[in-house]
C-alpha cells in the first residue's frame, strides 16, 4: 500500500519528475558541466536544468563541484545514491521502449475509447 508517508512514494516522487531521471541518466558516464548536459539532453532550458540539478543535489543524488577558474567552471556528478537509481531508471526506459507505441495508440483513441 502506498500511503502519503510511505517510503516508496519518496522514490516515485524522485523519478516522476520529467527531468530528474533524464538528468540522472545523462550523468551516468561521469561528471558533466551544465552546458554539456543541456546539449546532450536537448529541450531543457538552462533555468529548468539548474532547478533540476539543485533538486537532485538537495536529495543527495548529485554533487556539485565548483572550480576557482576564470571563467568559473561547475560540474555535477552522481553520488552513490544517485548511481543506485540508474538500474530502476534503465528498467523504466526499457519498458517505455517496448510499450511506447501501445501507449501512444491508446492516447490517440482518447475519448473515443470506452473505459
């Protein structure tokens, strides 16, 4: 049972945000700069990426490393906790790849489909 204070709900909240899982997955190969993440991900604004990275850092899933250089450089990297989410995210991605056509077909039917 998933009650409002259930620990499983915490996990669902962490991966249900559209960008959380995408950013975590993009960090799977090591530290990345925000500009590199934006280029790889596509379709995410700088503001939304910054908010996502801050949220992931707040939840202990990524670390932020600032370098005292000119110009300043910042990199984000998965923590051990963040890496532990890669497998579940990968499984969800595999499910989506296998069933995306079915979901989109159901959406296309929309209100015409009898429930």
